[in-house]
C-alpha cells in the first residue's frame, strides 16, 4: 500500500485506524440481540454485587460506624461529667438540665454480657439515636427516679448492644452509671410481647392506672434476633444506689 | 453497559482504568452514604422499640 503511493499520500482514516470504528457502526440484527443479552447480564451481575455490598454494609460497616459513634458519645459524656456544673444564674431554679435528644447521659453495664460490657445511653429511640448507643424512651423517667426507666437497643447490626439480651435473665444485674450515681437494677422477669404492647414501658408495667412507688427498669429489643415480629422485654427494679465517687458497686467488682 | 461506559472514558487505557476505578468508588460511596441508609429503614431487625 505504501510503496506505490506518492510521498505525500495520507491514507484515509478508515485504512489506518486499527479498529475501523466497528463498534460505532449501526449494529446488525444479530449483534443487537447480543448487546441486549449482554446488558441484561451486566445488570444482573451489578444487582448481585449491590446486594452483596448491602450485606457487607449491614454486617460490618454499621457495627464499625456504631462503635465509632459510641466511643464519641462516651467521650462526650466523660467531658460533660468532668465539666463543673454550670453555676445557676441568679434567680434561675437549679433544676436538672434537660438532656437533649441524641445526647449521651449515662453508661449501662450488664456483667452477664461480659466484664467489659459498657454502652453509652443516649436520649431518644430514633434510628439515629440507637446507632449511637442504647436509647432512652424520652417519656419515661431518668435512672434512679420513681417510675420506669425504659431503654431500647439494637439486637442485630448498628453496634448491636442487645445482641445477647436473651442470655440475661432473672437475678442478673443491670448497672447504670450517671454523672452523680451508680444505680444497680436487678432483672425480675423476661417477656416476649407484640410490637404494639406499649404498656411495657408504663410507669408500672401491667398496671396502667397505678401510681408508681418503685424505681423500675424496662429493656426492649427485637425478637427473634433477625426479625421484627415480636419484642423481647426485660423487667427489673432498683436494688441499690451509691455515689459515683464511692467507686463501682460490688456487682461490678465480683462480676456477678 | 460497562462497555459503553468504557468507550466513553477519555484517554489511553491506564487513564481509563484509573477513571473506571474512581467511578466504581463513587458508586460504592453513594450506596453506603445514601442508598443503603435509606433502604435499611425497612429492615425488620432495626425495629427494637414498642410503639402503637
């Protein structure tokens, strides 16, 4: 091709281009079918990859993010506790400061779930709050107060603080550490209820009209672990309290 | 689909490779930050509270 061409011959692009724009040519009927099948296959493979990624997101990433968020909340709580209480401005009542939604205010320890088990308790039970720790139902009382201190926690993914709550039963201790005190609750009974059984977080569960006289605790999570058909509920009551300055209660020291 | 994207990436093969990896990373990032958090709201095992 070149030996009999004039010296200034410039071959047209369709001769020199290594692949003469085959792919941009209008596809024949056969290759159109092939393209369709290939695209469908690629879409299916992509869908499979996305689902796999979603599983990885749920099982690994949410736990990683939740544990990072929890240690952030733990730092926030320790910071709050170290800061001297704001001196009330003159004329203001010295009421307890309101805990804001999403803010951590306590640690929960359940020796049955391990000596190192310590999870921050945050205000609120939205998914956002529950991703940062154990969530406190805002319309229930705070730890140690007369009434029901009710909390919820994830049982699968997002840190899953209550993953093994079914191993906790009658007689087990649930210890709540606040800025001022340690509260030791003891579990009285476990119950599996319907998701709509809101009575479990009443001031006196099971007695809607009763005036609360005791300090109770309710823990809620989903049941079975990977489903939402029921709720696993633990009921308990306060057995002892002590100043935080006095150090951890004996239940934590002997790991019972 | 992937062939179509590949043909539209500019530059020689190494550049296209880098761009393709960047596109894939962007897709994964969008999934993890937007799509999956939205999709998981309907997952059963995240419902741990009692409500009416």
